[in-house]
């Protein structure tokens, strides 16, 4: 029985979900799209709970996502310019992967901040509503990397992956050209889900929870996890000898702690 089960899940997932005439619809895009839809639902629900304008929320999500995609691609291309300078035709081929989360977060976050300030809405409140949605989108989006067999870690023994009781389809998808690799996509996805659960526990259990604390928690939690996981990856973007994402993660952790301290020293309005 076990051998039949292993045989069923011994194949590698095809990055192309289906064909529409001359066009290929890839799992990468479908998965990211699902993450965006769920994130929008979470964000809009919190906007309604706080009595804010849903039209404003839709504008924030639309422009943040659109410009965030541009930022994510430019960030990736910039730090791999030696390659893309020789292959300029591949710069727009985002369906092959190559979206840097931090580029999207930075550009999308700045876009959301500017639209929020223009609407005279608290930037702290906006950040608190957006952070859980962002964590969900990142957790889901990493499975697009899984299907593309990218953003993985270094080589690892199959026996170790099996000892962690990972599903067979995950283990086999991490077999690339005969070598098994660390499923760092799964580490980061799981880290975000754990953070989301912990975040909601903190919101409901801790008294004196301030506006801005949720965004601060996100920066700290994601920054710590990404800094550790990035050290396992084989495709890191570098600035000299420094892994860019590790360096930026450390900076974001520092910003998160600073924001949380400022929130409580200034007696910022409580989140409710």
C-alpha cells in the first residue's frame, strides 16, 4: 500500500496549469493571484470593521499590488543586472519567477502610505490592517516558488526530509536534477502562518495593544524568520559579500522594535 502511495506522488508538478490556445497559464500566477484575493478579503474586512471607506481600501490594494509587482521585479533585476543586461528580453518574463518579495513590500508599502496620508487616515491603523493580509499573501505566494522549483535551499538528504514527515509531493518536488534540496519556501510559508496565529492571539489577549503594534510585530517576526531562512538559500541576491535580504531583514527588525517602543512611549491610541 505504501509503495502505491509513493508511486502516486513521485511525479514533479508541471509549472503550467493549462493551455489557452497559444497561451500557457502557470501555477505560479494562479497561486499568487489566490494569495492576493485572500489578502484583499482580509484587508477589506478589517476596513469595514473600523468604519473606513471601502473604495479607499480598494484603491490602496490596487495601486499597492500593481506598483508592488513592478518594484518586486525591478528589485530582482537590479541585483542580477549582469545577467539581464545580456538578456534584456527576459526582464518582463515574470511568469518564469524572479519577483523579490522585499522589492514588492517596499514599493507597495510606500504606495499605501502615500495614499493613506492623502486620505488623512492613520498610517499606523492602515499598517495594522494590512500586515495580517500581507503575511497571508506571502505564505500562499511562496508555494508558487515551490511549483517553479526555485527559491530553495542547499542539498539535503531525502531521509532527513522524510524524517520531518513532509508530504511526499513536497519531497519529490524538491528533487531537482537528481538532488534533494531544502524546501525553504515551506519554512517561510510556515513561519508566516505561525506568526499570523501568534499575532491574533496577541491582539485578543494583551491589554494596552497599540495602533502600530501589529505592523511592528510583522516587521520583527518576518525579519527574523527571513534572515535565518535566507542563509539556507542558494539563489540569494548579493550586494558585494552581503546577502541583500538578510541585511534588509535585520534593518526591518530594528525598525519594528523602534516602532513598538515609540508606540508605547507616546501612548499611541489603542488598537480595537
